[in-house]
C-alpha cells in the first residue's frame, strides 16, 4: 500500500456488477475511517518534529483536515488531508515535501532543478505509513466484504 494506491481483485474473476455496492461501500467507509484514525494518531504528538519524522502538532488543523472519502462508484476510498478554512495555503504538502525560502528562484531559471536551499526539510508521509500499517488487515476486510456482498 504505497503512494496511496492498492489494487483489489474480485474473487474468481467476478466483476464489480456481481456485488452489492452498498456492502462494498460500507466496508470501504469503515476501512477509510480506521486508516484516517491511524493517520491522525501518527501526527498527534505535541512537539516540533525533526526531518524524516512524522509531523508534530501545534493547533491540530492538519490532523482535523485528514478525511476519508469513498468514490461514487464504490470501487475506491481516498484518505487525504483536505484544505480547510483555517489553512491559508494547503500546507500539508509543504510539510511532507519540504520547501525552500521565498524568492530563491531566479527569473532566468529554466531547468527543473530548483535553486536555493530547503528551509524546511521533508517530514515522513503519515498517510502512507498509516495505510502500510493497515495493509495486512485490509486484504482480509475486503475479502470478507466481497463474500458478504455477492449477489445471489
């Protein structure tokens, strides 16, 4: 379960139309909430984080922004931080990838290699870590959901 993508195959070559969408969506919603809770727990430490560690929390805005959303089709679930009213900019991206100081790029810069030194080093991706922690149970949960949701 890395980079937020997991492939789930239906049993015995069946297609998604052979399953009750409500059952699959319900199980995906449950799985999404579990991973959301784990991701929030990983960033709940009240401290300044070091590069390579999980981000610490100060106000809890980033923790509150982590949401789980099931797709309309019922084939997937997203766990991601969303932009909230308290965020002026979408700063979870700056935390995870790090950022450079303001005005470090020159006008003549044409290459993709960025100039300037990073002011804040990247932190560990807490959503990816939460998904990886839950990966063994995820396969079992989805197998149970497919068994329960098969149309007869």
